[in-house]
């Protein structure tokens, strides 16, 4: 099995840049952030450094003499050490072709020069977190493949209208065929079934396309070298969003090997204790007889506490009685169940787990034990939640970002058709914000953005939306307005709210805003059009002296277009 790269206390970052000054600045910033750093001045040095010591992340410059960053990235991806390393490319251009070329070369992400240090810290933090999660998921895939080899369980899928069946490597092995990633033709697939069972299997699978019920059958296959093998097969349909059947998915399991494997699992306690997944063994009366070290580590219950329970004592109240009835029905009928279950730790905290339960039988075919293997999904679920948050919200202000703002505006415009009110889009830009950053520093600038976002939010209703689409830009959706004067009132309220001075580090200064307003029914019904017109009005407000609001007008748009030309 392939093991996960060990997580370091201080993540190690390789800086690749031919400029000494740039490497020095990056090194100091990263060391200050708690990272360990080593450097390479060119592409060959980078490749050699990774061969000698694999970092947790590579910060790679694009423009370098000799081998540029694109080639370095491509060559790293061809090595075992660099195949899955997170690579953050540093480019002086945000041109789409450059970005596409970076991703085509294998870059994980990119950041433009001049480097925004706040963005760099966020990039590195989340890339390292995503890399660790990816490594853990990759390890779980290896464990799954390893478990499939132990359990002699293969899987397959058959797309509707396709003449081939895709099989896993273990399925090919069970059928005694060399593994072909391209799959197996339908004729060859059914030819592997014993002639006396072939019609029954074909009829059962064909019936699934019309009657989507679970297919479950013990039958025989004949390997390529003439050996008969009993297998247990299961299959079910996969539906598209409109309820149409698009494919069949199924499993094939060597029944004889499964019995031997389950007996080994019951006897090999040390193997269980070394697993990162929770393993629990219960007798036929559902009394727990053993748990592994991962179970005690994840749940907080000791082995001595757990072996006094029945399986029903693990319930935490988040599933109804029918849920557990269905599990036992599947175990008694099929000898196997798999699904997501909510467990509970000793401290009362609930957590999601992917649980597989197998029925262990003796040579007479009698049930002797139940073997439960559970994977804690807490970290995966949290990572999914964080990624969902980052894709929709600005991490500095917790406001919706440009993507979510655009989505809410489109929904508001659709909903507006059902109400007589008017909708307004306010595009807000901080006046001379760059001077705050330049004179007082980015940290003060960030705090200003946070306070401004709070003050704007205090001026609108809960039903309205405040977003941060850009660095020093804010946008507001005002719903169900009675007249255009309501938008003006809110805009003036925002300007008045910002009239008080800001005080940071015993320094007092003022922040003003320029606001552009676009109205539905007057300026357009399209989200992009309203945003563009509100932004045009904001630019006009700046030109008229800043610290004011302006409504959009066609005359204003013509003036802006003429200056652009």
C-alpha cells in the first residue's frame, strides 16, 4: 500500500525564482508565517531539490532563464515525487493564455505579480489544506483497492446504449482475464458466465433497464483457464436528474475467498488495530465482541466500555427505526450492507461515517459474526463545507463574493416579476483606498474594509444583500423599493454612516465612498447590465468630486464611452 506523505509541524515550501531579491522577500514572508523554506534559482535546481527532499508546496516563478516555469512544472508532474505536489505559479501576467498554459502544464493555482501578501497567505494555507485532504483521499482509495483485493470484490458499470462494460481490476482478476482499462465487450462479459447461468444473469440485468429493482444473485463464472468459480453478483440502476436510467452499476464477489478473508479478519486483531478506519465485530445476537484502536481513538470509548454494548447502543437518535430495520433486512437477505451513518463520540459530538457491514459465515454457511468497517467522514465533510464557503464568500468580510452576488441578483430579478416593487443595484467604491494601504499598511486596510462592510450592512434590511465583489468595492441589492428615492435615501444613509472618522493605532482618518445606482424597470432587467450601469454611475460620482451617489443615465454612459474611445 502507498502511504500518505507525513504531515510536518512546519510545512516545507520550495521557492523557485532566478531573482535573489524575490527569493529573499518570499523567504522572509513565509518564515514569518511559520513555514520552513528552501530555495532553487533555476529549473534544474528545482528538479534536483525535489529529488533530494520533497516539499509540501512549490512556489514557482514562470519567467526564468533556460528552463521556464511551464517546463519545470511539466517535468515535475512526470516524476513520482512531483506528481501530486501542489504547485503555485507566480506570473507577471494575468493574460488568459498564460493562465491556461500554467494549468495545462500542471499548476495547481497561480498568483500574479506584484504579489498581494494577504492573497498569498490564503493561497498557501488552503492549497496545503487541500493537498493534505487529497493525500488522505488518495490513501483511502488505495485502502479501498487493497480492501477489494482482500475481500475479492470487484465492481463494474454498463452505460445505457454502450456495447462495453467497464470493470475494476479486481473484477478482471475474478474472471481470470488480463486487466484492460478500456473495458470488456458485452458479448465477452456474458461469455464469462457459466452457460447454465448465463440466461438467468442476462435476463436479470436486462430487466433492470425496465424495472429498476436490486439485482442480487449467486451464480458461476468460468475463468479464461477453465476454472469454475462461484460469485455473488449485485446490480442496480443509476438515474439522471429527471429520473431516466443512464447506467447499471454492480459488484462481483468471489464467495469462497470472502469466507476465508472474513475468517482471517476475525483472527488477525493486529491487522485491524493498524487500520485508520474503525473496525467493530459483533456476534449473531448483535453483541459487540471486539473493536480496534481506531474505534477508541475516534469515538473516545475504550474497548472495555464498548464490549459491554449491543449494536443498538451505538444509535444517536438521528436515524429512525425503519433505517435500522432496513440494515438488518439487508444483512439477513444479502449478508452485506453499506451506507452513511451518524455516530456519536463519548463527548456527545455527532459525526458522519461511511459504514460497511459484512456477515461472516462458517463452512456450513451459518452466520457467526458481523464485521463493521467505518470511515470517519468529519474532515472530508468539513473540507467540503469550507470549499463551498470559499467559492461563495469573501473570507475577509464574510460577505458574498462576486459569484454569489451575481446569482442573488439574478434570483432577485426573477422574483421581482411577482412583486410590484422596484430593485436597485448600488455599486460602491472606497475613495483613495490605495493611499490607506500605502501609508498605514495592509493590516489597517483590511480592518477598514471589515468596518466599512459592517457599516454598510447596518444601513440595509435583512432582505437586502451586501457583497464584496472586488478589493475595495462593495455592491448592494435593494429589493422591493417603492420609488427611486428609497435607493437615494439608503445611499445617503451609507454616506452619513461613514462620515465619522476611523481610528486605528492612535491614528485618525476619514473614509469616503462613491456610489453608483442602477434601477430595474428603468436601467434594465439583466443582471450584467444593471451591474455595469451601476459601476458606470459610480465612476461618474468619483469624477464629480467623490463622497456622493449618482443615478445612472444614458448621457453619463455616452460620456464614459467617448472617453474610453
